[in-house]
C-alpha cells in the first residue's frame, strides 16, 4: 500500500526516498489516526435518563468477543480491535478513512452511578452501556444555635 508518491518515474535515488518516506508514514499511521480524523474512535453519546445514564457507541463490524469493557475509579473504559481489510494484491490506497487496529476509549462516569449495576449490550453495531443512578441523599437541615 503506497502512501507517499511524488507522482513521477524518478531515477533510483528518488525512488528509494519515496520508499523510505512510505515506510515512515505506514509506521506512524495508527499513532496519528485519531488526530487525522479529528476525533476519537468510537464516537459516543451519553444520555441522562430518569433512573440511569446511557452510553451509546458506534461499533460497526465489531463482535462481542472483540470488546473489553471495564470500570474503575469513576472511569468507563471500552477497548477493542478491528482487523485491517484484505487489500487486493498489487494495489495501493487512493483514499483510506476506515480505522483498523486496537483502540481504547475512556469516559469519566457521572458522579451518581452504581458501578455494581452496570450492564452492556451490542446490537447491530451499537454498544449500549447502562449506568444506574445512585439514589440521591435527602437534603438535611442543619440547625444553627446561638453561641
């Protein structure tokens, strides 16, 4: 998959330079992929419902076995991986926008969440994570005495 080309048939030294730059760009491709596309993967929404918070994430093509969800210290972590598509032999990309490889997304949980009651489901490429709200403590009145 050629990433860098100057667009001409150059002599041997310039062709070597093209190959070296191409290798460099392939090496750093995944590192800067999030910056290149301007957002983290996967895109998420966080909703507040009456009894719970709901996190939804777009994960097309991801299987349940490819996901790892964990919660700790008030942070929900979603990890997974997406294999690279098979490319036809002797081809190069003209455009590549679909992400592949390992990824992780971490979200700070809202304050009032019962971590023991978490549940998640993956349906048609949409991950839904249910975060039950902890009961709110009643407001207590503090009496003030004269000193």
